[in-house]
């Protein structure tokens, strides 16, 4: 029996009507005016509801050239399920309202054979949203092309495990037919997130948040996983995809392919003016000859 992961966040986090969703994605993608580039080998894109992150995410997915890509690795943080490891999907198909994406069972078995991954059942898989929010965009960009996906839920990894998974996955970077879709929002600010770092020299709260995240982007663009870890240790920025990003940086360190990282877009869900406000920062990036964020 084929195990299918439903589009569990459709209707609530994004449109479940195929025509409405396709038109919305097409509109956002067209608005970026980004050219398709075969140099793009991956993206770092947000996973908030599309009303918050949809426009920003278009800048990550908008210049992917699907022509020579046959496999997409998804790296997303876990919000509802605790694991100190990375977990593989047990599904065989990921559904979206605008097209379904088959799981690459060959690579899943290859990764399982390392003994380093745990498996997540469909209940855990469907509860998560970090990878699902990338799926409609991927289904739209790769419409008419044959492509498989390798979903990897990235848990609360130690620095040692981030390096270990990065080294283990690095070989897949060197295959130009592989694309990497790394899922992360950036600063979650406000009392409800228990994070209220504020540097008054920037004036408005939202400007301080922006400076804090731009600092992290500058470090990520260097590709230095250790510097990123030091930044997180100093500022404790609530970047929810910090573990997937760290794994990815370690992948780059251990691959033979030279990758340039470049952030393209930064948006905030709201502009905080006082400590009573809250905000989630949405980032988009894509990479290859350049990875853009």
C-alpha cells in the first residue's frame, strides 16, 4: 500500500484550491522578475503561512532552472517532535494541491543504511510544516519535470551531530542534478517567543531585529559553520532553522563543489515598535554557483 503524506496545512496556511494556489504562486514568482539560472543549486526559504512568507519565498524559488534537476533534498526543522537526530520520512508520496511529489526511495534506503537516521511516521510528518511550506512552490517550479524529493526532518542537533550529518550528506552536493531546499524563518521576536533582544542604537525595535538578522546573514554568506555557531551562542537569535542551516554549511565545508551564498530578500511579518509587539522574520535565499537567500 502506498504511504501518502497529505497536504495537512492546506486551507489553513495556504490555499487548498489548486487554481487559486497556482495563480497566487505564479503572481509572486512573476513579481520577482528573476531569471532562471542553472547555477542555483539550492535555496534557504521561509516556512510561515503564505500570507506572511509567500512573497519572500518567491525570491528563493524564482530563479531555479528545473531543466537538469532530478532530485530535491528537503531540510526542515522540527517544531512539534523532539529528536536529537535527523529523521527520514516513511511516506512514498508528498501531496500538494497543485501536484504530487514522489519520494526518492533509493536515497532514503541509502541514508537509512548508515544507521544515523531515525524514521518519522506519517502522524509526525503531517504535524510538521517546515518542509510542507516549500512543497507547493517546488511543485509549481518543477511542473512538467520529473523530480523526486528526499525529506529530512532536522532535530535539535548538537554541534557534533550537525558536523556529522553535514559530512554524511556532503557527497550529494557534488551531484549537479541535486537541489537543496533548506527551510528557515529567522528572528521570532516578542514576549510570546521569550526573546526580546533590543539594541537601542538602531532606534525602532524592528530596525534592531533587522540588524540582528542581517548580521547572521553576513555570517552565513561566508559559509563558516563555526562562526554561525558562535553568533548563535552570543545572541541566541531564535532562528528556527538554525540546525538545518548549520548542517548545510557543514555539507558545503565537506563537498568539493564551490558554492557561493547570497541573500536576496528580507521581510518581517510585522514591524515591531514596542515590547508588546511580536514579529517573525521571513528570509529567502537561493544558491548554486550562488545559493541565494
